């Protein structure tokens, strides 16, 4: 069972990102503030849920949350500032978008840069421990999946409609045959030497 709060008695936003390990596309983050007494038995780390469960939960979270918002950092920006800084920037942008200002932040993972004057705590595997982080993981994952499926209609060679830009064999086969798209992260190793042997 996930915990409702880390900071007791404070307006707390949970933050998580999706797409950090991908070879292509933007990194997405979400920030979510849930009601104090929020309870949802289905809510869990988005990686532990089926796609159908994630999309069902997205509707529930958007309806139930006090406030939620997305933050996006493009592949071009990722190449300019690196993926760690881009992931943190995406979370900052998500927090910027909240209509209710949080008093504290709980962040999935172990790295974060202070946001304004708000106290924050990083929590490894926090999306499997706290409801607000789990909710953020669901929103970030589903909206990023939607975005990659849309890009797939323009660039169908890479299998983005089902691999979401992660470095699968099919994705790298597409890069080898068609070259990178304008959405690939050029600072990433798109075709490592050992992969070339597969083609």
C-alpha cells in the first residue's frame, strides 16, 4: 500500500519523469498534488501497471487531484544540457504549471535541483512508495506515450508506437536503415559498435 504523505500537514507535490532512457523524443515530467485523504487501491508505479490501467488511472488522477501539470524538455534541449539536467528541468516546468503552489516536493529518484525556496526530498523508487509520485509517474508515462505514438505517424521506421523511443533492437534497426530523425537525441549512442553486428 502506498503512503499518502512524506511531509505531514503541508501541501505536497509528487514529481516523476518518463523517457529519460530513450534515444528519441522529449522527456516528460508531471507534478501532482492529491487531497489529504486520497486513496486509490489501483495506483502504483506506472511500470507495474498495464497500459489500460494507466489510462484508466490518468482520468481518475486528473479528476481527483487538487492540481496537476506536465513539464516537457525537447530532444534538442536534452542535447544542449544533458539528460539529467533535462529531467530536472522538466520537473521544474511541471511544478511551474501547478495552479496551487505546493509547500514541499517529493521527487522520484536520487537527484534534484532545488526549486525556488521549497523543501524537497528525493526518494529512490518513490513511485512505488508514495501516492503523489505514483500519480505523477502515470501522467508522465501516458502523455509521453501519446506523444511518441503521434511522432510514429510521421516516422514509422522506428517502432515508436510500441517502444516509445527506448533502445530496442527494432528501433536501432530503423536508425541503421533510415538514419536518425529530427527527434533523436544526437548526444546519445544511437548505434553502439556491438549493435552494428546485428545488422
